[in-house]
């Protein structure tokens, strides 16, 4: 009988502790008031559209030789976007197909993070933490792999037609060094 008496209060304490646990609160959402000032609206960073190749190379922050070695394919042609101050670079293989793209964004920190989250969502990608201080994700895609990271107001996204994300990571690290970001 003595065991039942001790067991019941202990069980009661455990149940009480379980029911008093608070659910984690959702992260804060940035809000702003509408022009009339009466209804809040959610502020969402606007990610710029994906860059398009518009001009010839070379890439101002990566050499074709480095990309060929890192990605494992010869580079036959390089094109750049019109984005400033850092254009996106498009590297093509010998069969004239796109093999690797490097997209650079410099500006608002919230937009840089949103760009990385758009291409490498936290729920589906692996965490990326290179170079030191940069954060983002990497994952396999239907056409290869990607590596995307941001730091402060900068983001670098590398897509490759190769299945190994380490190739995209190697190029991203070199692009960040070449851009002095």
C-alpha cells in the first residue's frame, strides 16, 4: 500500500509538469501600418528576379580556368548579366550548355537572406556555413546542385549541373574571396 501512495503523488507531479509546458512562440514578424494607419500589414523582402545573360565575359571575379577545374568541365563560353555592381556569371560547357551560374546580390540584409531562403529553403536544404560567418543552404536539384549563402547585406548563389554540391561550394568561396565580400 505504501508504494501506491508514493506513486500517485509522483505521477500527479509529472502530469502537472507536462501540462504546464508552454508551446514555443512563433518568431516575430515585421509589421507596418497601412497608409490609413489602422491595419497592420506584413513586410516581406522583395527578392530581385533571377538574372539573365546579356553580355559576353569574362567574369570579373572568377576565371574560366578556376571554374573548369572546380566544376570538372571545360568552359567554352562565359556570359554576364547586366546587374551592377556585381554581374551574375554564366559558364557554358563545350556542348554549349550552361554548366554553372554564380549570382551575387549586395544590398539589404533582409533581401540577401530571403534570396538564399528562396533557393535553398531551410526545410529542404542542408545547412551551409562556409566561408566562416556566412549562412545558408546546399542541396541537390533536378539538374545538379546548388550552394547559397548570405552574410550581412550580401548573398552568393551558385548552381551547377554537377550532382556534387562541393563543386558549387568551392566556386562560391572563391567568388566571395574574389569579390572581397
